[in-house]
C-alpha cells in the first residue's frame, strides 16, 4: 500500500515538472508602431503675441532627436540658433531662443522627422510649432518643385528661400542676408511648401547650401531662381532648376613644374566660345615664346617655355576686365622630354578615333612619315588632327569589321615645342564584328529651336556618345556598345556645342535639358528606333526610403 502511494506521488510530481517545462516564454507583445503624441506645449502651439524666450513641448513617451541640424527648419531663420534640450531621451523638449524676435512676425519650427520615440524610432512626421509675435498668425502658402538643371536626379536637402522685395532690396541680398522665409526639400522629396506666409512680393530662390548658413557662396553652392518676382497669395506651382555657376575667371600664382614648364591653377572657364585669356611670359622686357595647354583632370594650365637661365620671370594674364601679374623665382630643374602614348592599346571601336597623347606639346605632324596598313598589307587612307590644348593627336580612317591595322610612325613624323622628334613607333589595332554593337535611331519631336545636342549617358551621367544637329530631326547613334542608356537633349542657345550653366546676377537661366522618360536598352546586333518628344519633361519619382533593418 505504501509502495503504491509513493508511486502515485512520484507520478504526480513528474506531471507537475513536465507541465512547468511546457509553459511558453514571456514575450514583449506587439511591436510599437505608433508615433509619439504631443500632450501639451507651453506656450500653446499657434500662440499670438509671443513675448518669451522659452518653449516647452511635452510628449506622452520618451522621445529622442535625430539629425536635428538637417531636419529642423526655422522660418524666418534666426541669426543666433536656439538651444534645444535635452540631447538624451526625455518626454520634454525645451527650446531656448537666443535671438531678438522680429515684431509682428509668424515663426515656424518644422522638426521634419527629427522627433522619434526612444524605443522603436517611430517619427513624429513634420511636426510644426508655430507662434506669432503679433496679433495674428500668417496663413498663406506657396508650393513648388526643385529640379537639377543638368542632372537627372536632384540632391537631397535643398533649401528654398523667400526674400522680401521692398525699398531696401537688391540682388546681392542672397549673398549677405538671411531670407524672410525658408523651407527644405528634406531627404525624400523634390517638392517644397511654404506655410504661414504673409502677403507680399518676394524673390524665390532654391539653394544647395553646403555651408548651412542661408547665404549663397558661388564657389561651393548651387542655385536656382525665379527670374521674375513672385507675389503671395498665388496659386502657381513654381519650378526651380538648380545649377552650379561658372565662376569668373581668376588665375593663381604659378609654380615651376620642371625646367621648361609652369603650372598655374585657375577658376572659371578658359577653353570656351568666350574670349580666351591672354597669357604673356616675360624675362624683364623680353617676350618668351610659350604654348598653353591643359593639365589633365585638374583646373590648371601648363605654360611651356624654352629653357632659359634666369633668376626670375614675369607672368601677365588678362581676360575681359580681369588682369593680374606675377613675378616668381626660377630654379634649374629637370626638363620634360617627348614621349608618345596611345589611348587604345588593342581593340578600337568603330565610333572612336585612334588617339595618341604627347607628354610635351607638338608643333609639327608630318603625315607623309606615317603609314597605316590593314591585315592584307594594303595602305589605308587616314587624316590627322592635333588638339594642342589637350595635347592629343587624333587619326581618322574608315574601319572595316574584324580587321587588323598597323600604324607605323617613322622618325621625325612628330616634332615637339623643343624641336625634339620621335623614334620609330608602331601600334597594332583590331576591330570586332559589327554584330557586337547595336544601333539607335532617335526621332526628335516638338523641337523648340535648333541647334540641339543629343547625348547618351550611363547611370552616373558620363557621356558615352553624342550627336549635334542644327536642322535634322533624326539622330543616328550607329555601332554603339550594348548597354542601358539615358537619353537627353540640350538646347544649345549659345551654339558652343556644350551645356552652359546660368548666372544669378545676370538673371540668366541654365541651358534647358530634357531627359527621355525611361532608360533605353541597346543590345548587340539590334536596331532600336526611339521617338523622343522634347515637349514632355522628365519627372523623377520621389526617392524611396530604405529600411536598413530588412537589408541582408
């Protein structure tokens, strides 16, 4: 009997232990997806006759501030930024105003997405605290869109400003003064909106303000502007195109790069349809013979001169109204020597010109001392062109499919500025089959004016092929590499065969660029016929936010 009781007691204890082991673990419940809620604000939001210097915002849970320096937009801007505390998680935000507020003015603090709950980071989207130092809250609004004047996509965080047009207004206000109102496109939008505006006349400006100081610096910032003043109230949806101005020409003190070459940095444009700078190198009053070329991939010029034994030289530069002079020491240094290098080392594409680069500038090219033969050792007719500014020698010839070519450049065919010439040079090239390439025919519709520059670019915006038309409405891109292309058209207003930026002070907009609405897939051995309606502007989609938590 006792054994049976012990057996039953043991089994009962076993069931209790197993039952406890099967109990589920404690979970945290459903994930919090609710944004913080503002419970109170002191003074109350949308208060009038604001007189204090401190604002308190009280939330229903602990919140944290994220990227406040980018997300918070205070309009009108304050000369001294307010102190916003705390920097750690808290239910209360305190704003301490450190500026003298303007009378009868509506102020807006737009926090963007900077306020989020502390646990899950749920943002309190576009929370705005508004108050007025006067008897009423301004309530007018203005909307618009910001685009890049040249690129397909626009950058994030573009500031948009309104400046009062009154008796003291002048165009230089964007360089020196804070705007009356400011807003921002933030990181996922290309549209902008002003709220709580006062009726009046304004200058409307967009700015990629890299210094975040609400002042335009042409050396670093991009700008877009409405050519005409705007009035509020107004139902117009304004479109602003952002561009980087070409700086006025300026040259910096030269440095000696070798025994026969100076290196000179510059700002602005030196190789355009505009007047080229006049550069004169002197030894006392003696004018020295020079050649001016571009230093590759840098805003610098190379000034080549014949070696001379002197202590110093003088450089004078003039362009339009700009003039400057430099006197500098000259040292005995190693001199540059002639060397030739090819751009293409094996396969040459049908759209390419065979190109040689010279280390020193050439002054003579004798085609009679250059021989081009094909695989059958038959001579091939060619022409040559030398680009002195870029120190490149181009050869044009008719290329046949699946062919081999040999360039032989005999001694003395190429002579440089220092009367040095080449030794024998031999270059072997080949072509592939035309079926390795594709053809694209673009039919242009609704062209406003000629000439038009049509460009094919890759996703980075690098130009891969271009055609210039002064009257034809069909443009052919034959024998191009198989690729996914972006297609754009440029109205070349000044007919210099390149895109030109605008100028704020001259009230000149950038040359108009129109992108085709989608990428064009050109495949090997394919013919693509594409209609491009230039009256339909490309409208980029808003950038989508990436959820980093879901990324692999």
